[in-house]
C-alpha cells in the first residue's frame, strides 16, 4: 500500500489568506503587532514554531500554556467570524472533495493529513470547506514545532490505522516551499499544488509533478504514482536569511538540549575527532557557537584563555554552569558577523554553526575571522554535511568557502571526512 500525505491550507482548502489575516490579528489582540508574515523566513513554518519564535522576538521568552491556549482559541474565533462574514474564504481547492472520496476508494492508496496549523483551526477549516476527512489520521502543530516531526507523526498514525508495517511509496502533497523542504529533509516524494507564480517557485525548487487543482482525478493519480523527491541543490538557493537568535531561543526554550549534545554518539565521536585535530596548546582561543558548553569544556583543556560565544541566553546559561570550574573560560552573548570581539586569537573554532549564516553573512564572518586570527594561528571547521531544511547553507558550502582562501591567506593543514560530517584545519598565513 502507498500513502498520500496532504497539507491543508492552500492544498485542500483555499484558506492561506484568511489564515494569515486571523493569525496576525490574534497576536495583535494580545498586544504583539507588526509580526513578520514571511512565514518561510521562520525556523519552523508551523503555528507552534512561529509562535515560539514570535514570543522570543517580542517578549524574550517562551509562551505559557495559558497564553498558548488563549491564542489558539482567539485564532479559531477569528476564523469563525470570517467564515460567518464570507464563507467563500474557506472554499475547497477545486475537486478536493471528489478526489479524497475517489482516492479512498482505491485499493492501493492510503491517506493521511499533516498540517503546520494547530489541530483546532485545521479542523475548523476542513469542516468549513465541507471536506469529509472522516477517521483519516491527522498530525498538526500540536504534535511538534517542526514539519518533519508532524509528517513523521502522520506516517506513524497511518501505519497504525491501516495496519501497515511500512508503505511502498509515500508522497507528500503541498503548496508551500516549506512543504517541499520537508519532503527533501525526509526524502519523500512530492506533488505540488500550485499555479502562476507559486508554480514557478515550486519548479525552481526542483518539484517535477505539479497540478493546479484536483479536478482531473486521473491526472492527479498519475502525478502521485510518478512523484519523485525534489532536488536539493535548487532548494539550497531558496532561503537567504541567516537564522535569527529567536530561532535558537525557541528551540532551547522547549528542549534544553535540542541536538542531544550530551547524549549523542555522533556528537561524542565528533568531539573526540575535533580535539584530536588540534596539534598544540593555545594562548587565546575563540569558540563561535558554544551552545550548552559540552565541547567548550573539552576544548578548555587545550587553552590558556577561551572565549565562547552564542546567540542563545538559555543555552549559554547551561554552558556557564557546566564550565564554572574552568577559570580560563569566558562567555559572551554575541551575534556574528554583526558583532565580533576586539581582540586577536591563535585559535578559532567554528563547529556546527557556519550553515546558520546566509551566504553574504558567511563572507562577512570569514573576513572578521581572518582579521582577528594571528599569523600562524589555527582555524578549525567541523560541520554536518547532510541536508537540513532550516539551514541557509550546508556544511560543504561552508568549508569550500574557506578553502577559497588557500593558499594566500590560509594554509590547509588537515582534512577529515566522515559519513555525516567534515573537518578541516587551517593555519593563518
């Protein structure tokens, strides 16, 4: 059996505009105005992820449960008011009702729903559009802040409902660039639902099967059966902005160790390789993106002085506590490349942070690093090399960019490539 996973807003229902209008107004009624409505610029394009980031940006904290509940209820109330005033705003994408019925009648396709919206608002929109989703498995922003987790939950619930240990083919159907990025991250086939300018955006993102609506069921079924995974090289050109501090504060606000630095076998092996790559002791070291301080603590054993910076106050609080016995370690909240320490270093460590910069910010950061790295000083880069939906760049792009500085400004001393990460050591000329 094969599985078709549908997004809701813009895919099954024509509710993108009214959703944005009511979402913004729900925040405004709580005193948070002029929020950024370029949803693709958020770290996680889900109601839960966007809300966490907005609270961090405007209030410097994560929302309380009571605040989340009030916001969700207000959002649904506003949607209901709009439906009462003009129910055309909640129309189905043409052919959606018939398509769902006919697809359910097929023997080889199962159906699930995965939405970046909250469950209550998603169900309200489905009901308003008169879409009968019956007992179909659904996952929403109530199940996680990332679209990847939401889709994984939808797959898990579909397996349980349809009594399948696995599906021979899984296809995501969506209209937004974030839907495409999620499919790439999970390595799932994808069908786009778009026309006009949005169709061009999806095509540029590497989507091969795109339909305008579901009016022609046979065309849609053919698209499902021939769908493929979008091509990541095109996708990496889409997100241009560096990830903001609020993205990281939102993550640490919900999980004190979101990347499992303390427990991951991958991290432990990488840390061992990182320390082993450093050939000497350093007088003045600079760690960019120290997070909760797991690597900081290990690095300190090789340094007379170590400055560790991060953009997340929540993460750095844990790092300070972890390294309080290390008198040679200093901590500072700092965002590169807008800020940079006014001192020279004989070691700069950039570990798992370079891909958070957009291309232009990476170039600025490179210049700052060079200007503050002593002649003969070392620069160590260590980065995960697989594709990540949220990140403006990938690990190879970061390392290859620094390789361009050789041999005139940097001397390449060491290169190590493992299955999931890459390590490069340079010396300032």
